[in-house]
């Protein structure tokens, strides 16, 4: 496949494939299947209703939807209407969702078909998703009312490449969520570059269970759309061989998810498994070498790609190809497209290759800024580039290593400790289904690492024995001050450990 169709915007891609690959499946979920022609037709009906409800192009459309088909049909519909999509995390408490709505000030809110949806006077127009007899998304209507009025499709003017297409809120793990403003060109080009790097073809189908309102879920969908491929979306954080069974049942050639997915799939496997899969994408952090080696042994022939991304660059930033996984162990790869990552010292001078510093990013995929946050935007989009808040290094080849965020690097009695490195050491032992490490305050040492582990054999687990093992792979200053065995690590829908919940568990442990 040439690169040309990969670099056009997502709306143009949809229209192109709807004409050239009309009967090929773009999305499968819950037994419902949408061909390219279906998706374009249904998204167009949604677009006409959204434009009529908002009354203008450029309006903001908040999507409070977790079903893959509802979300993606309405996302494309909003773009066909020239509007800005605001995805909202449906797993958040209602008070948090209300805060995000107040922050983003949408003109329209799209919700699941629920007759209890309130329609307050003077608030945004509330629409609910409707479906046909087969359960496929068929349009939207006013909450508690009749079908939403629709303008003629001839009046639709889709979002242009240089126009804002999305406001994606950050997770808020390092403070209040921030609304990242992204153009259609940025989100589309990001997907195109990733598709090209993965070597995706029209026959590829990726399995995802990252919720569609997360950056990673949207990236996977747009990446396969770029190649004319397909997506199988299933809600629920599948683990182990059950994930492989689901992928095979859906006719998938690949998977896209978090490192926790891969670790939990390969850890219980002892013998190689026959499979039809071609590629596996692990995003969010690098993978320990023992995990990579076991993956190749039990699932031979799959191309394993490791990725690192930021919401502020519309998704993916770096990709480490399969051939370099065991050569540059710990690296997240090189930047895509024209993106560049530079490590800088405290005085902002560029660090030497291999020297650690704070990572700054430049290139065409950068966000426009944070919604209504001019001071934070100015402090983030600097003269040197996007100040990521991540620390790491860049080698002579341009490959990037991530040491962690500023709060991932603690001082323990004056010595710097990376809690990410502690976590990697625990994962490398091969004794746990899942691990997570947090920093805890200490009156004498300042901060200390505390480890949470899910043992494969909880009955025989002893923290003292584990610490003796860790002394062989970690300096004494990096040893966890406490190891807590738990049944499960609390994680977000995208696989990130919820550190606030872990600290609460620690407080309960300490009494």
C-alpha cells in the first residue's frame, strides 16, 4: 500500500473506503457489524441531526458513550458536521463528569438511549443514540422526545484539516484534567504514521478492549481506518488465554493494548500456541526482557511493537520495532513522522546522547493548547517544544528511554530512586500476575517505594523471601520498604494503575 491514503484526514479516508471498500467491515462489536458504507451512511444521519441541534459548525459535541459503535458513529458524525468532539470518561463519578461538562461547555451532549436523561432548561441540547431493529446505531433523537430534526446532508461541511476536531481530557493523575485541543490533521496524521510503521493492510483487523473514549482506543480505530482495515471492540479488560480466544473468534490479525495485557497473557503459558495473529501493539511503557523472550517463545511469529504516546501529540509518539526489542531493551523507540524528542538538562541545554534529562517534543502533531488554560499552555508549549514532564534519555540513534515522570523519581535518603525501575525488577522475576509501585512519604528518608503484587501462588508468598531475591537485581536504596500482596491491582480502563487507590490501600494496611 502506498503512503498517500495514510496521510489524508480521517473524514476523507472514511469517504474513500466507503466508495472503494463499501462492503468490507470497519467495526465489529457485540455481534453487530458495520461495513464502511454502513458507517458513512449512519454517521451522515447523525451529522445532519447534530448540525440541526447545535445550529452551527464548530459546535462542541460531548460524547458520554462507552459502546464502541455508538461512540465511533457519533464521533465521525460530528466531524462530518464540522463539529468538535469532546469524549468523556463514562466510568467517572457523576460529579467528575459534571465538572468536565462545565469545563468544556458543550453545545450538545450525546448519551445512551435512557429515558431518565435529564434535560435542564438553558443547558446543552441532550440527544440520545437510537438503533434500528438489528441494534445498529441509526441516529440520534432529543432526550425524552422525538427524532432530532435534521438538516439536508447537502448542507454538511466536514471539519477541515486545520480546524479543531477534538478536545481530549487528560486523566488527571498529575492534577486536574486538562482539555487537550487537537486538529483533524494531527489526529489523522498520527494514525497514518502508525499504520505505515505497523505495515497494516486492508485485511488487518485489530482487537481492542480499551474503552473508546480513551486516546488509545480512538488511536486504534483511526489507525485501522487509515489502512482500510477493521476493528473488533469488546468492553471488558480481558486477560490470559481468554483474550487470545476472543481475538481468534473475531478473526483478528492483531491486538492493541497495555503492557498489562501482554504480561497477563504470557505469564500463565508454558507451551507455544498455534495462532493466526500477525502483530501485537503494547502501548504505555516498555516491556521487561523476560516478558519479551517468553512472548516470542509461547506466541512465535507475532511482530511485537512497543509504543509510547501522549495525549498532547494526538496519540502515539514513539515506536520500537520488533527487530530492536532485544537490542534496545527498555527503549520506547523512535519518534514517528517529523516528531523529535530531546532530553534537556535543568538549564534547558540539550543533554548528550545517553544523558538523562527532562524530555521535550517538537513536530507537527503537537496540540493547539489546553482548553481555557493560557498560563498552563504557555508553561507547556515552550520555546524548546512541548515540556512533557517525563524524564529519560535519547541515544545516538534517536531511540528514547523513559525513566518516569518527575514524581516517579524520588529521593530516598538523598539517593535518587526510579519507582519505574523497581516495578520492572519485580516484573522481571516472573512470579507475579501484576505489579505496581508507588512512592510513600517517610519521616526519615523523605520518600520510599512501596510495592503491590499479585502473586501467582499467594499461599506461599513471603515478602522477606522476595526482598532477598530483589537484592540480586536492585541496589539497596531501591528495595521496596514494604511489599503488599493483593488480589488485583486497581487499573483504569486503559490499563494504568490507579495510584490514588493504591495509596488508600497502603493507608488501610498501615492502619
